[in-house]
C-alpha cells in the first residue's frame, strides 16, 4: 500500500475501495476506521454510529458481501474490497424489496438501526433466500433496536423473503 | 358502530419510512456545516470532589484547538428541567457531584484533536467522601451533596386521601411487602448530539431532542435572550424514551464555544458518556401495605417509597410524584396514603424513562396484589376484576377518569392467553402471570408554569390545492407522530394522506408545542391539528358552496373531493376550490390550539398525574424457569389495550411491542451498575444487556373498543402505558412457574437461582415440605416463618 508521511511523521496510506459500485481512492491514517471514512469522507451518513464498540450494529455495511460492523474495521483493512452501504441497496428510485418490506410492515420507528438492520437482513437473504424465523432472529441478533422489540422487523424480513420466493416460483 | 373515516384508523405507511429505509434521513450527528468545529465536554473522574484548580494552558497550545471553556466562560445561572429545583450549572463551579459531572469543554478542528486536548486539561481535585445509597445518604453523618439541601433530601412528599389506618382496621387481611427497583437507562441507539451556531445575536441549535420547546426556553433563559432569538430544530431523532427531554449540556457548551469561535460547533456524547449523563429510571425502594375485605376488595393502600435521585433533580420531582400518584388509577379504592423521599446521592441524576416514575411502583403493586390473592386463595385475574376501575369515576387523588375498559381488557387477555386452562395447570417450571396498568395521555400541566396552549398547529394548503403542509411543534422521535398527525390533518380537511407534507419541531417555523413526553401528542397535538384541519375544511366548503351554488351545510369533503351530501355525483375537486380560494383571498391556512381543561385537586402536588384521559392495559405472560440454573425464558406475552380510537393500528401495535420489549429488558437483564467509587462498570451495550432479537418472545397485541370524550376522535395514549404492567406480569409468572418471589429488579437468573436455593433450604428445615402447586394451593415458600 502506498504511503506518504506528513511533517509530524504521521503516515497516510492510499486505499482503493469500491463503495456502492464507485471506485474511491483515499488517504487514511493507520487508525482510521472504515465507519469514519464512509461518514466523514464520503458523506455516506446512512451508516450510523451508536457505540463504536461493535455492540449495536448500527454501522453494519457489507464488506465483500459479508455484514461487518464498520466501526471495528480499519480503513486500511478494507483496501481492495467492495463495500455496500444503505445508500447502495436500492439501485434506483425504486426501493429494494427489503426496504419496501420494512416500510410496509411498520418495521421502522426511529430508524437509527434500520440501515444496519437492512444490511444484515440483506446478507442473510443472499445466502439463505428462504430463512426460518429463528434464522432471521439469529442474523439480526447483532443489530440492536430499542424501538420495535424486533417484532415487525422479523415480520418484514420474512415477508421480503416470501415475495422473493414467490417471484422465483412465478418465473419458473 | 361503524366508523366512516377515510384516513384515520388505517395503517398507512410512515411518512418518513422511505427516508429512513434508504439512509437519506439525517440525524443531528449526520449534519455538516461549513467551517464546523467538533466539541466535547470534560467530565469528572470523581464522585464527589472539590475543584481546586483548572489548568487549560497545555491544551490551548495544541494545534487545532480553537476554544476551551470552564465555568468562568459560561453563565453561572443554575438550571434544571424542573423549575421546582434548579440545581445544575453548565459547568461545575466549586465541586463535582458524580463521576461524569461536567467541568470544561473543548472545540477543535476534528474529533482526534478534541480527545487529545481533553487529556491535556489538568484539573486538581480534593476528593470528598461520597455516598451512593439513598438510605445511607439520609443518615446523620452522610456527606452533604448540595449545601442548600440538608440531609440530602431533594424532595419529600406526604399525601393522604381518606383514612388508611381506619381502612386497615376494618380489613379482613392486611399485608406489607417491600420491593426494590434498579437504575436503568433509556439507551436510545442514537447518541445525544447538538450543533450550535450564531448569526449575530441569534442562536440556532440543531439537537437530538424530544422537546425543542424546553431546549429553547432554557437556552433563552441561560443566555438572557428573547425566545425569538433562539431557534431549536429537531432533526430525525434516533429514539428518546425520556432521555432526550432536557438540556444535556451539549447545547449550552456548544453555544458558548460557537460564540467564542464564530463557527458552528458539533457536540456529542459517546455511549459511555450517555450512560454517565443518564437521566434514566430511578432506583426506588418501595414498601406497600394494603388492606382488603374477605372478597379481596381493596379498602386502602399505603405506599412508602424512597427514591435514589442521583446528584441532581432532573425531572425527578415529577418522577417522585408520579411514582405514587399513578398507583390509584387501575383499582378503585377510597383510602390512599403516599410517602416519598427523593434523595441526592453521588451518582448520575435520574429522570424520566418510558412510563416515568410509574413502572417500578406498578411492578411492586402488581406483585403485592398477587401475594394478597394467594393469601386469600383467589385467582389473580379475579382479584383484579373485583377491583378494576370503572369508567366515569374519580380516583382518591382527584384524577377524573372518563373512558376505562380495564375489565374488558382483563377478560379479553384471559381469553386470548388461555388463562383459565393454563393457570395452575402448566407443567413444572412453566408459569403464567398477569398485571395491569394505566397511563396519562399527556400531562395536565406543563413542566414550567405558563399559560401557553399545550399544542398548536398550522396547516397551509399549497396554492394549486394539490397538497397541504402541516406545521406542528410536535416531535417525532420515532414513535410516528408525524404520520398520525398527517392522518388527522387529512381526515379533518377531507383530503388524502398522500397529499400531506409536514414540517415539525422547529421553533422558528412551527407553532409552539411542548414536545414528546407523557404520551401527549396524539391527544394534545392531535386536537390542535384537528382544529386546524377543520378550519381549512370550513373555508373550502364555503367557497365550494359558492362555486356549486348550494349552501355549504349541504356539502362535505372526503378524499379531496367536495360533494353534495344528498347527491355525491355532484362534486368538485378539493384542489379546484383551494386554488380559487388562494387566487381570491391569498393563502389558505387553518390553525388550531389545544389547552387541557382545568384538572385535578388542590392539594400539594395535585397537578402531577392529571391528564385529559387515561389508557388502560392488561398483560399476561407465560414464562419458563430452569429450576437448576434460574434461567428465565419468556415464552409468550399477550397485551390488551384500551387506548381509545386508534389512528394507525400498525404503528399502535408497534408501540406496544417496543414498550413491552423495554419492560422485558428492565424486568430481567437491564441494570446500570457501579463500582465502589461510583463509576459505572457497564457503560456499554454489551455489559448493559439490552434484549436482542433472540430474546423477544411471541407477542400478541389486541385492543378493546373504546372512545374518550377528551381526545380528538376519541384517542388516548399507548406508547408508555404498555411498559407499566410488564415487570409485574413477568414477576408474577415467575412466581407461578417456580414458586419463588424475587422482590428486586431485575429478576435476574442469579436472583431466581438464589431464591430457588433458599426455598429448597427452607423446605428441608420445615417438617412438612411445601410444594407450590399453583392457585389455589399451599402457601409459597416466601410466606413461611
């Protein structure tokens, strides 16, 4: 990784990441967190900070398709990776199935956990398109929500999975 | 009765759902302004210490630091959200009173520099003896926390209605139980943040707040500004639950830093600082004595409580009154006595958390009542039905109850949970418990004395009539007030929900409203919105009458069509009429305001607990206790609510889910804990254990038919009421499952295990082992002696 040093001797590394499909090249210090790159440098504030300890899951993003707490990932570790944030979930003005299902099922209250919750659910549905309720609960167990009691979130994820399955059958 | 509403009563999607699902919704911490600085507060590492000297010189030399402030740089006027006891300073002047008390603040070009600067500020302290337990704090030799409050007594309440001693003397059975609550914290997932900036003499603050109005009021007071020169705007708020009601210090400190530097300053708390700032639920020690007649009818109750207030008043005076005042709501009895002392300790200040002072006392009362039911061999549901409050009654402490369907709630909860089939019949380790609750639909009086209306609203119809914007000071912190108020506005005007836009909670552009607390907005803000909508409709019908050449009284408007009631085929689009009004008369505007009627008695503290209407609820839960480990699994919970007319059923049930979830966390896991020096040992979201998706049981939320004359379209509250019965309902289910009472919160696995071991030991000692066999049955272990 290329590196330059400032007058105080602090090193900055050139990282190249793909964020929501766009190539990004950034200079970061060794201790810069991925969450701060996304929020402060790229203005992708849909990724939230709730604890900065990896407890709450509000900063969940997909790193090469896997859900991670971006407050526990150093920016230099993400070099060369593809990252999906909540801003990259919908491909157009039309909402992604999961986003739509969250809105339709009253699974959103304050909305602060929602981006992380949707990305954890997205990762689940990618690897397991027809999860059982307990599998949904397990997939979002690392995402804390203080408003909903998870009732409608679980419902929304199950409903999104069901519509995907229905469509598949319809096509087949 | 069949409702004929086009918009209310429907589960329309949240108006901000899309913004929140796509990440577009911006919370205070997400906002950036040109040239903005970052600021943080330096807090005390000691629970009680005299400040001898503060040296900021080293920190000032650090490159990137733009300002450092201490008490010398800020107004010294004391503040607090309760005018009854203004006891906080923006920064401590002479001494610090808890670990986390505010001492200084820094503004710098970035977060990293701020943290470095905080470490370079040197504060010399003389450490003083500290006290962490309210009972100890009341003893003669306890350290004095505030010179102005001898004996560390922050508030003392003594109320008696009727004659409790006389009631006990004619009771068939009198019983006393003592329970202890715990400190819990609201833990909204969004941390507190505030961004302050000045434009000449005008201060603007973007804040993560439940009440822009109270922030504006206290900012104006501290900085001696007219209210008009203080603008407070709420952004999207990531949950509050009572914790974002009052100034946090971030807005005061940020305002001063912004004035000194001439730049916008963003201040925030990290998770540990949120725990330290606190303002969460009080720990209460609750002794209850109740006398009943032979049938189980309550003749009188005496509540004798002590409350750990922490180092400052916060909302605690109201919490202290609420703790006792609301115990009279669910059961109909005439004689009631309430004694309370709220005590200062060297711990973070406590305030209002969902349900305010009421959930812990209700836990205590519901357990106490189950014990009485067991003593009398009554079904716990039966004793509640015998005593359940009826509509159109008045409580001994002068709260007028209009609608009340508590008996119907109990009946329905019994039915849907299979209570009769399960009670006393579940296999070993499983149990079922019941509890009831009630809560205010808005406080009858504001927090500080004022004759301002409690809520106000303006509706502006757009010039082409295609849309309308509601301007309301009501504060959506996630509960959905923006959505339900838009539904109400659309219904009142006769247009579609999809046509509604909303601007809310900005003290400059929206009319006054006290904000999101005491479950007030659907009823109070909703009343103002309904009035504003009806004013628009009246003007539209009048103009339409002219256009159609009929009398306005013959017309109605629904779903954006004005039509002749006798012949709906004759109609004209709302937009045409609204456009014509704009062309002829200028802006088409409606306005409304709401002030509650005069409520309550004339005794000291009579105002707290008054409300135009009260919700009622019953919860039944089924739990499984592992008798070897004490582990508790909540299997299923049923909630039946009387909350008046429902504006948005999906959002309403979501409130029940959330309130119940919070109650469950408090019941079993959550507790803020301290080391021997008063430092929090679990100020994070893993050691302070919030329930996860894996902990949440199956929930059934149901309603009973209800209508309250005090609310627009008959509405009442739901958001806090569903937290009130939860802890008691779990405790009673555990008693049924394992035959043990745990008389302190949380009902942790360890405590249940301990109680089970004590029960075993007790059984070995007694000649005849006593096995709990459900109701009616043998007395349980806790009754022996």
